[in-house]
């Protein structure tokens, strides 16, 4: 993709967007894979909730936050909105949450391909445990989210002028940014895996089409033979009719000439 000087997205954000490019609507809106995608959503949320909880927070506040999430989830469910879908969609306020959303999306797309389960191409595919991969990425993303939260913004006040503090902050920020790039690398690899499966899917569809339509069926052979025989019979009858018509024509002309001479 060519660099666009007007593109204000970060490199990590562009990588996430590229991983989802061309995939269309959300997988949980697709009836073909809705069930599987919802399971991936639950796998991701379970891992994220476990990992993205800072250890250095007020336990009372943590309990209040859990209660608030439960109440919000119940209210959304009562309004006819899937609480899990709403929750995973809400994670997209951070890069780490967007990674979790994207990995669920990609896993659902993979599971929806015929090539994923087709026996004909099983020898060409190294299958991965999608649920395990989704949970693993979500757990790493949750841990990284916790680390970013703990580090917080750049120190201010007198610490903003402290060289040692600023050095440590930059080192920690760089280390977390490197972890984030590694995490997004897993997402990119999963998109490459999906693209490879999509190529195999196209080949599979081609093979199946040729198998179904490349060779005429026995009934089609029989019908064609019947058509050819019928055509031969009709041709023979036409030829016989033409010959008889010619003879009758000659006879009629001869009779007309004789009548003309006798008058």
C-alpha cells in the first residue's frame, strides 16, 4: 500500500486496518458463521477480562467496576443487544482492544471457509486451534493493556525535568510499543493464513465445479444419443419425403402434359 501523507493513522493502526481490509461486515452478522464467531467472542472476552485487570487498584473499586459491567451487560441484553458483542465492540477504544476485536473477526472468517473442513484439501492445510489462538492473543492484549495503564502518561511536574525518570519512562514506553508490534504481528500472520486458505478455497470451488460439470452424466449421454438417433430418423424420413415428393411432382407434370395433348 502506497504511503498517503494525509493518513494520520499510526503504523500499528494501519496494520490492524490492513488485517481486516476487504472482509466486509461483522462475522456475527453472517448467519453462516454467527454461532462460531460468538464462541470466539466469548473466548476472547474471557481471556481479556482475566488479563486486563491491574493488580495495583483499589479492590473496592474493582468490585464496583465488576458490578457496573454486569449491570450494563444485563441492560444491553434486555434491550435486545448481545452483551458480548457490545462488550467486544467497545474494546476498540484502544489499540490492544482493536487487536482482540480483529482476531475474533479473522478467526470467524477462517472457520467459515469450506476449505477449513474440506477433506479434499486436508493434506494441504496445517490447521490451528482457532479458539486457543483467539484466547492467547486476547490474553496477551489484556496484559499489555494493563501494562500501559500502569505506566500511565508521561510524568509531569518536577519529574518532567528529571532525566532519569524520563529515561526510564522512554525505555518502558519503547518496550511496551515493541510488545504491541509483536502482538500485531500475530494478527498479520493470521490474516496471511486466511489469505492462503482463501486461495485454496478458490481452487476447491474450481475442482468441485469441474467434477460436477466437466464430464456429462450417463443420463446426459443417453439423452444425447436419443437426440442423435431421433435426428437421423427425421433426416431419413425427410429424404424419403423429398424423393417421394419429387416422384409425385414428375407424375403430376406428366399427367398434365398428357391431358393437354388429348384436349
